[in-house]
């Protein structure tokens, strides 16, 4: 019921471990997103770099000018498969402080789901129920 593949963002913006952390921050700011999946050359998920991860740049005593995403990213990332249900993803969001979750298929990144995507799904479901009720009257 409500598989993730039906509402996930496909082909999300990604970075690699060797990407400059400042280039990643530029992507976060430009696209107004809170996190970026980190992938390898074969598009396998290796981590995630988020706003929270890069906050350390302001408070670190010594910041290396050549710092990379790999220096700041979270490596232990929970992901879901595209056939998993929206309910499972929603439960994950309710029980964690995460704002987004990568979606994989055969070990490769195929999308991302954010809390905002779940909110849009809820509104879409409400609209569909209201339209179905209205058509019966």
C-alpha cells in the first residue's frame, strides 16, 4: 500500500566523497535541500551529508580548506527500497530526527523521500478521499 516508488523524488542531486564540502554546501543552499546522498562511481549509496553534518565547519577550531564531503558525511545511513511502503517510511520519520531517507534498488540509489514528500502524500490522499465522497453525492 502506497509504495515509496510512487511518490519519491527520482534522480536526486548527489555528491561523491571527494567532492569539496563547500561545493556540497553550495548545492544545499542553492536547491534549498537539507541533505545530499553520497554515492560512488557506480551510484551505490555510501553515505549522506546533511545540514547538521556541515554545522561543524563553523565551530571546528581548524578547518582544512580542502575538506571533502567524506570528512563530514554520515556513513551509517538507513535506507529503504522502492517497494517499501509509505507507512514504513512515515514510522521511521516519526521515530527519528532524520528529515530524508535514500531509496535504493539493487544496491543503487534511485531516489529520496523527505518528510515533505510524506506531507504531500497525506494531502493528496485527503484530496482523493474528498473527491470520491463528493462524486457519490
